[in-house]
């Protein structure tokens, strides 16, 4: 029996939304006998341990009732972290103003890695404020990795 990750994602999104949270990502790793379902949640003011526990309890109960993951599995619910990867277009807008590092598939000029402040997302392009160099735009399809930079 194949695991229906889309149904699990929809369940996790509903649980997160009901608690004022956003589902960032979800992944199922491991072998059939040793599976780990990782759920990453977020909210603007930051995720607390209580948020993770609440989502874990609710989602676990739903998964057990629906029996969507055959056999034994471990459910982990956490924040994506301060230096999180950006995976969805809306995250570039959500984190506007935060410092980020973008790695490109095809270089712009002779450069493949850029650091600056996120300045939004529009028409398939990520806007990055490079300071004195101004705002540059990068095709989302050319970005191989994007990650927030922790500022102290």
C-alpha cells in the first residue's frame, strides 16, 4: 500500500490552520519498517513547543484513525528553524526584509550565489535587495537553493 502524502499534507494543513499556524513542509523518510513523518510548521511570531505538541497530538490521532501510514512510524513536528530553506513562492513575500542566500543553477554574470534582503516575489521572479547594487531579480526556476540567513 502506497502512502498518500497529498492526503496527509491536506490533513496537516487543516490542523495547522485551525491553530493559527502554517504548514511549511512535510516529508516521509525511512524504510517501511522504520518510517519518520516530519512536519514543519510556522507562524509569524515563532513556533513554540506547545504549538508543536498540539499539532502532533491532533495529527497523530487523525493519522491513526485514517491509517494512512501502514506499519510503525514516528511523527516529528517542529519549526523549520531560523535558517530555514525557502521552498515555496509565497515564502519569498512572507519573509520580505529578511536576509537570504540564493544559489543559482545558471550564473548571472559570473556569480552563482547572491546574498541580500528579500524584497518580494512577482511574476515568477524573486526580488533581492543587494544593498548598494540595488534590487536584482532572479527567475524562481533558476534558483537551486534559497535559505534565510540568521541575524543577531
